[in-house]
C-alpha cells in the first residue's frame, strides 16, 4: 500500500503572524478540508488527520518559507502538481497566509523535521549604531565560540551557538536600526534569531523577523530547499511584513 | 486613520496569546463607517477565547452589518498583561475588526451571559476611555448598552448602563439603530437625555435612568418611571419564528483556540421542561423550533464554508427537537469525504438520547455528560427535573454497553428543601452508576460535578434564600467524606465563594452598583477565573457600601415583597411563578406544556405567539417531565413522528399515547 504525500510551501505575513504554531496547524486542517483535499486519517480511537509540520515558527515572526507534509488518499484523482491546487489552498487560507507551491513527495523523502538543517532569517533590530553592530558581527564570526544563556526547566545554562551560525550579513539601511540576513542551523543545536542578537553583546532590540528560506544540506555539501526551486511559483514570496 | 493597529502591534510580542487581538477570522465583516451610519461595538466582557463563540453576539454582528444604516465591530476584554501595557501606553479598548478606538462608536453593547463578568464590563467602559457611570457621560460619548440573559435583572448595573435589551435582540437592535440614527441625523435634539427618552419607548428596551428606585426602611419598595411616556413595566422582546432568522449565516472561524471551536447551529430557542432552577428555560419561552430543512441547510453550508469537522446542534435540550434522529443521520451521512462529528451539548438523561449519541460519536467517542441535577427523586420533584433513578440508570447502562467508559454527571447542591439525605443521594447515584458500568467495561469512571445553587430572577426559586458559603462547603464535605473510598468516582465542585458573589449580583437591586464598582476599582477583574476571584474583596466592598449580604442573598423573600426586577417582564406571570414555587415546596412536579394543557405561565398569551413545535407527540425516552409513561431503556421504539408545524400543533393534546 503506497503512501501518497503532498508537500506545500506557504508564507505568513501581517496580522496573522501572531498566530502560534498550534494555531497554524488547526488553520491548515480546516483549510485543507475547505479546499477539498482528501487528507488521510490515522486509525484508532481518536482519528487525526495525517499532517506534519516542519520547524515551529516563533509566534510573531513572519515567513516566506513554511512547509507542511500532508498524507492524502492514494485514490485522489485531482493532480497535486496542478497549479489550481496552490490557488485553491490560498483561497482557503486566512488573509496573510499564501500557498506558494505544492508538489507530490517522492517515496522515502524524510520528514521536514529531520531533513531541514538550517534557515535563512531576515532580522530587523533597533540599534543605536549600525557600525557598532557590523563590528560586533565581524568579531562574532571571527571568534571560536558565542555563548548565550538559556533557561531550561527553570535552570540557566550556557550554550555555545557559534557552530550554528553559518553566515551573517549586515544591512544598515532600515529606518530605525539594522537588518541582518543570517543563516542559522536547526540541528544538532539550533540557534534562534533572538539568541544571535543576544550573543553580539551590543544594545539591540528585535523588531521583526522573517524566515526567508529553509535548507536541507545534501551529501554533496550543497544545500537545497524542501521544495526544489524548479517547482516553485514564488509569486507571493518576498512580501514585506 | 482611526486604526490603533500600529500602536498595538509593538505591544503584542509582550502579550500572552497575541492572536486573540488580531481579528482576521473567516466570516469577519467589512464595516462601513461614515455619515448616516450608526456604529456598534459588540463587546464580550471576558477573553476572546470565551467570547468569540458567543452566538448572540455573532447573530447581532451579522444583522447589524446587513443594514444599510448600521456598522458593527467586535471587542473582547484584553487579558491582564495586555491591559497593563495598554494602560501604560494610553491605548484605549479597540475593535478587533479594524482596531478602531471604542469611544468612536455610537453604541458599545455588552453581552451579559454571567454575573461575574460585571466588573469586567466596568473595566471595558473605563478602557474605552468613557465615564464608567452613566451620569458622567456627555452627548457625544457612546451609548453603553447590554443584552443577554443577565439583563433579566440589570439593576446591579443600572448606574453604568444607558440601556439594556430584554429578550431576543434580533429585532431590537434594528429599532435602536433607527432611534439613534434619527437622533444623530437631526442634530441630537435634547442631548443625551433626548435619545435615552426615545430609547425608553422602544419595546424591550429598558433605560435605567428613566426610573427611580424607592427604598423604605432599607428595603426596595418600588422602581417607578420618571416620565409618563416611559412604560411602567418593560416587556422582553421575542422573535416569533426562528425560520426568519437563519443566523449566523457566516459563523466566525477563529484563527486561534477558543472554547466550543466548532460549527454551532441553533435548532430551537426556549424550553418548557420547566426545571425550576433554570433561568434560561424560563425566560426564553415559548419554544420555537427551527424547521428541520433549514437546520440541514445551515449545517451543510456551514461545514463546507468553515472547514470544521464538528457541528453542535444547540438548544436547551436538543433531544427534544422534533425529528432530531433524521437531522443527525443526514448530518453524519451527508458530510461527504471527511468525517464529521455531531455534538448535542444538552443531553437528556435517557437511553434514547444515548442511542443518538452512539450514532453520532462514531468517530471520536470521548465522554458522555448527563445532568440529573439532584440526587433523589424527591429532590428532583422539587426542582421539576422529572427523571427517575431508573431513567438515569438505563441511560448510563446503555452508554456503558455501547462502549463509553467515562461519564460525567452534573448536580446542584443548596437546592430548596434539600436535606443531607438528598445531598448524599448524589454519592449513591454515582456509586450505582459505576457498579452498572463494571458489568460492561473494565474500569468505568464517573465524574461528579457539583455546583452551588444560585437562585435567579424570573424563576420559581427567585424567592429562595441561597445557602451560605459555610452550608455549601458542609454539603460538599459530606460528599467528599462519603465518596472518599468510592472507586471510579471523582468528585469536582464549584467554589461556593464564587456562588455567593454570583448570588449577590444575580438578585441584587441598584445598590449593588456601588459594590461592583468597589470591587472593580480594587483590581477585581476576571472574576469568572478562579485564580482572580477573591471573595474577601466582595465582602469588603459590601461592608464599605453598607450592603447587607444576608438580606440580599441568604434571606427567603416574602410573597408581597417588591423584587428588584418587578418593573421588568420575561412574559411570566408573577402568580404563576409563585404557584410553581409553592408546588416545589410541596414536591409537586409539573409536566411539559408542549404536550399537555397550558398552565398559563404568560409567555405565549402575553406575546400572542405559540410554541412552534413540529411534532405533537412527546419524544421517546424516559418519563422526562412529559408525564407520559413512555417505555424506557433500550426497548423504546426510537422513531419520532415528524410533522409540519401548524399553528396549533404546540397545543395539541396527545392523550392517546399516555
């Protein structure tokens, strides 16, 4: 019995970015039903739709690169690659959420949670001096460790996030501060945009963050997106928050 | 631009659950503000999660937005963390739809579903940057109104409300819109007092400032109109036929988690079971069923539009809906590719109902909830919940035999004439239910949920002196001791202290306003939330305001006494209620008047309308207050007669099946 899986990419901008990861899951359950996608259900006492989301996007962040995998009825006639599906999904989603691409997954493709290795973030932060931030970023990239404190189960621990910071570019041209474009790893130890700012040890307040890409590292040492660029119709991507 | 969004947005990352402040739900309307438009801010005085599903608010939201002369938006009480941020930033209460400041609306209308939200009403008015007391408001300030079940006695809020709507709001909001629109359009003649005087003449609209409360020796003796053109008694509004009001047509689908997160379709309004403790059943008479065909349409279109996989058929007793079986079957079978579950929020206690439940909970069988309300047959005759122990046992046995393992039973304690034997009868019933379950499932469990009884206006128990906190605690203690070693029975109870505050607000007169304001000014908001409720604050307020708690709450009221709501009417004759109160004390039950002769309670005759019931035959099931000796348990023929509603059908006598 072959499983048939659909992967979709969507963006999240504007007011709706204040919904939580769990909220987004519920929104998708309803939207898939409205778009008449025959989602497969788990068996048993309390059947659940078989939908898997990738890495949670922190509440309040926007994104051009959210993904979900949906197991569908193998007998579903409507074509997954058909451009109408993307339109139907967008029509079923709330204002601010836009389906960007959808494709059928090859068998054996690992789950998003396992496959994704890093994300590219656009981080806008209030800062007194853009130059000071640029210097702090240079120092951080040159150093061998970047320590941040985090609270876990009520206890403070200190972690080194330097291995998780792949690249940071500083753009000093936003109104009230700086814009960082950062590629941060998601495993084994993930680094979050807020942690990157904290690790720079200059006065910085996070204003807005947007996930631009999720990346899967390949064995060849390259990276690709969970939905390959050729399949993308990124009409709505890059919308300002 | 009048949107506060850009001031609110930077605060949201610091607030818990920020999605409750963003709006943007499917079903959200696009309000058109401007000249000639009366704008309404429909406000639920509790959190978004509690308030969004409120059907009354959603119905009026659509009806108003369909009018060319009105625009309606929604607001909910911000949680304590955001409120603190808003106050420190000087940000007022806002609508969710366009984040418009509350004070820019012509009318701020509150839904009053629970007395413990009253302090939140004051808080929301204050957050709106409007004077909390009605007397402090000027000509251009919003009119502060209220609707919902608690307006059957709005007196505790009389100092703060400009008007209250009694009964169904569907037609009243249109009338109010016209009065306010005319007043605004003609240069606000007479100022604020002018529009209030005009509103007082609208049927169903009560304007507290047009009435004077008279006290003698510390007792209320009259509430009198100040002007001859103001009605001495304000009658509630009642829509004659639900078929004319197929709302909500576009139920709001929230983006974040709320209670009752499902499609809700109201199948009938009103109830004539006659449970004497139940205010909702008394004040919403007569029974008005929605045509089954319309229910089916609202269900199928609603599911398709919203994407929900669950629909609740709501009413005060959904198993009484004529043709319920067919409607349920059509819903379950007509859902197409996805699985749909149906829930019936108010289950009747009988095997027939369990049969329907088995049919609809095929997908997700969680737990079943029954409300026998009292532990002994004697007590249930007093409260007129005429289900026998056998009714309950056959329902429970039927549920266990069909695979349910968990049962929840709701009870009240502190009922009139209740003895310790009645209280302990609750424990006895629960133990017997678990014992019945053992022959069907491995570890049956029964959760017993006990609430302290709070007498409500316009019920036969409105004269009853509520039990004290100490007495309610003692009774709960009896149950705890008795059930300590009962395997499979979990006991839960509602805080008796909260019942006292609820009792104070429920039957209080205008003097309670000072207490509510006192509690609010000392930070007593969100009193429905146990972590924020503090009885000490209410007691301190009562003593500071010279209010005698015993006199308002614990004292039995006399027959000749003036009640705080005597100048208002829910259609029920006061002598009917008094007779029913005497019957209660004599343990005399009263059958359901849908299928027996009229008792002349006043609800039908007073408004010239009839019960709208499609079936002249009582539904199958247990005795259930029908007085009919219908067979019970699994052997009943679970088949209902479905008939076209006829003008007289509600009155038809059905002696044959007795």
